[in-house]
C-alpha cells in the first residue's frame, strides 16, 4: 500500500510517496503503523498523546477517515492513502 505525504511530512520521510507493508484486509491504522515504523521520525509529527494529532488529516481515497470508520477502516485493493499536515499560504 502506498502513502502520499505532503509538505513537511514528505520532507521528513524523504519522499512524497512511500510504500508500506500493508494490504487489502488490513486497516488504515495498520498501514499508518507500518509507515511510522518505517519512518520513525514521522511519529513525533503525526502522533500526539498516543493517537493521530488533531491537526493531521488522514485521507483514504480523498476523504478524511474521520468521516468513516477512522483508523479501523478496512483497506481495499486500489485504496489511496494520504497524510496532510496543516498548511497555510497565500
């Protein structure tokens, strides 16, 4: 499964697209754990008090997982995962 990372998250991981050891049937949380295990420097930026920080957006197929089953959502073949930190600019 592949994560698309944006802004400073991509800089921390060293790439905008990161493949992790997760497959259909696993959960979004499993895929996130795999990402954080592979890139431990991301953990401090993404996790706060043992859960995903409020300011980090976790998307599955372009939709926030908070609107669905959260990190417990089951992955399906072809799912697109993304992490967005807060961004601003003009």
